[in-house]
C-alpha cells in the first residue's frame, strides 16, 4: 500500500524541482554550450516589446523561457573565448553567488539581519587592504573603521573615490556644497585613449567632464612626471583647484601600470589627492613575481578594485579602499530609515541604501584558493599573456600593438 506524502513535502517538491532544473541549465551552459551560438550573430536593427502577460506561466514553461534566452548567449568560459578578462569564474564564487539571493541579507540593516554578513565583508576588506600595503587594525569596534566600501562596479567605485577627494579638497561640501565655481575644479588623468571611468564619475557628480585634464604620457604610456609638475603649476596659476590626480594600475586599454611610487611623491609634495584605479592591476597584490609593479600603491589616498574582472568571481563585485579609514566617515549620510548601528554599512555607501551580500563571492574565492594559490594563478595568467605576445610577434600577418604590464594583448 502506498502512503501519501505529507502536504509539507508536496509543497516543497515543486520549488525544489524548479531550482534543481535552473541550476542544471546553468551548469549545462557553463560546460556544454557552444562557443558562439548561431543566434548571437544576428543583431536586430529594432525590437518590439510584448505587453505585460495577464496570466502567469507554469514552472516548466518558465524553464523553457530561460532556455530560449540561454541559447543566445556566448559561453565566455570557453577556452576559445578571448573577449574579456572577466570570463573565468571559480566554483566557490559561483556557489556564493547562488547562495546570496537565497540568504537575501541587507547589509544596510543589521537590526533585522544578523551582522555576520557585515563581519565577512569587513574581513575581505581587511585582507585586500593588507595585500595592497594599507594599514590595518588588529581589532575593530565598528564597521566604519574598516576603510572600504563595496559597490556594483568599477565606474561607481571610481565615483565614490572622487567624492572622497571632493570632501578632502572642500571640507564640508557634502553638507554645504562646493564653495568655488565648478569650472575651476580639475581632475588630472593620463592622456590615454580611454578615460571613461573618470569622465563618467565627473559627469555623475556634476563636476563636469570638461574639467578632466589629460597629462601627457611617455612612450610606455606611463604618465610623464615632468609634464605632471608643469600642468599642476599651470592650472594653479589662474586659481584653479586640482581636486585629484588619477593614475592607473592597469589602464582600461593596454593594462599599463604607472610609476605609482614616483607619482605619489609628487602629489604628496603638492598636497593633491592621489587615486589609483587598480580595477585590473590589484590582482598583482597576490602575485609572487609581479607584485613589485604595484610599488607605491600603498601611498595612494584611494584605490579601486574590481574582483569581477580579475579574481575569478561573477558580476557584480567591486570596491574602493581608503588609506585613511576616517575618509569613510566623511562620506556617510544620515537617514531615519537606515539605522546607524555599530555593524551597519548602511550610512557608508554613497548612492546605495539596501545592499546585497555580494562580498561573499570574493570572500569565498579567496577562502577556497588561499593567497598562495591565487598568486600562482595570476602569475600563470601573465606567463600565458607573454607567450601570446611572443606568438603574435613571430607571425608576419599580425602586428602587436605595444606591450602590457598585466594580461592584455592587443594586436591586429
């Protein structure tokens, strides 16, 4: 005789089957999907949008909808895919990414969500600060002391860094506004073909894209230090305020690393906020053989990091670090709806209120591999880049477009 299943088991069976199939489809995409699906090559000139459905789908119908979307995606984890450095993800980080929405923790509100997520986030910020040479505390008494903020992406991390530079340059500007004409504010950047993250940040905080001033670079695409000194004096002459100077530890195009040590000395002498966009280059903090390329980064006032680009984690996961943790407090805002609790990040992240536990992804990746294994993988990545560059140089029908300090290889 068959015994009927209890109602609670039946109730769980439906969602369990649905989630099992969702995960199965995702794993199939990662392991068995074609490198370049046929549907992806068809780029529509225009699209039309259906009306909102009046009735819902069954689980099976929704899975079929998922399948039709998945079928048009490129498998960026394929060995044949050379499109972007953020292609590889480790299973530990993917597992964390699956867990995050199921936990549904709000980093802004430890009164309803236990602070364990905040403590994990503080731990990963502490690790990254230490790896990059920033000072760290032995004991923390509140989240505000950690000296770092997670954001959804590198552009927003750079924007937060420039907000910190603005507050340092114009103390109290978050409360009273900026006391000078916006047209008199300057941010200096290397004269590269692409400075989108910084230009975008200046647009978003209403300081003006035209106030981004390029500094000439040398033959190696490193910021020319004599030119930097000249431009600082030239801009200050008529009364302009240099709010910050941005250098790259891996620029968005060639992944070149500026002489951070030399720039830090100049900017410290000139009392100018020194920001390093290390969204790509921060990976070298784990490297045994290439860590030296980051010499001087520990003197930067702020550093942006993009684990989603270089540390084997899925989107989205980025952060900005501040050399002086008190900088974080200077960016805080007040809100009756967000508690100013001891272990809350709710007041410290500009532009965001509620925040998911996305730091679990990079935390899981480092926990799974450890610093030494992460460093080995990064060193191997750079060895492969060097091998590809040598291969390009030996082929008469290819031209290598300059070298790189990290893991970019540009050729035609």
